[in-house]
C-alpha cells in the first residue's frame, strides 16, 4: 500500500503531528481526530488532493450501491473513476499550480476506513517527494473527469445521491454559503 501527503511546501524533512486547523464535529469517541495527527491518503484516493491547497472542490464516484440513474446524471458518459467539480474562478490556478506529493511509510498509520484516509500519531519521515504540475493532466491520468462550473451550489444535492461524495475546502468557495442548508460546509 502506498500513502501520500500533498503540500505546496517542497522541503518537508519530517511531518510532525498537528491538530486540525479547522476542527470538525466528531462522533463520541472520535474527538481525537481533531488532535495532533499526520494525515495521509492512499494511492486510490490521491485524486482528492491533486488541487491547489485551498481550491474548493467536490468529487463524486460510483460505489457498488450507486444507481444507474445517479451514474448517468452526475458522472456522465463513459466510466470515469470520478468527476471533480471546480468553480471556474479556480481553473487557472488549477492549471498553473505546482504541488508536491510526498510518499510516506505506512508503518505508523492506521486507516480511518473513509475514502482512503489514514492517520499517524507519530512523526513521519517521508520516503521521497515528487513535484506535480499541470494538475488537470494529473487528474486525467487518474481517470477523473474535470467539470468546470460557475458555482458549486447546485451540486449540494449530490449528497442525496447514491454516489460517494467528498467536498473539500468548500469554505473557500465564493458561493458555497448559499448551499449551507443543502449540504456539508
């Protein structure tokens, strides 16, 4: 299994556990997830982080329980691994940004059993780092269709579909606050 951490910093020699920048409301017994941790993503889900750090985005993909209607409506023709929805205001930054993908040893990590996320409570020394540019091309190599939209707000109903949906950095969207009653922030 390969684990990665994405950063705009090209010179991280050691990842130190740190608390969440924006703590989330956690179910009882999982409050520790807001505490000091090193976060990683597995290879199959690295598509979630092939974006400039603060870019608001929604990614959706089919699961075994996804309906044909939801696949057709949200994923479109073909068999994309996933669809990434990004606001038009961010597409220039997506295409021109460079990020750094650090590969991490898996020994101290444990799976959260949620969209490829892993955490370590111990410091982690990366195995290596690769600079990535042309992030739209990286998404395409992962089988992700990029869909540029004027606003993410109409996508709030995706959370009512049978697809797996991940919204990341939505607080940075110019319009997402309008959808606060229709989906997660």
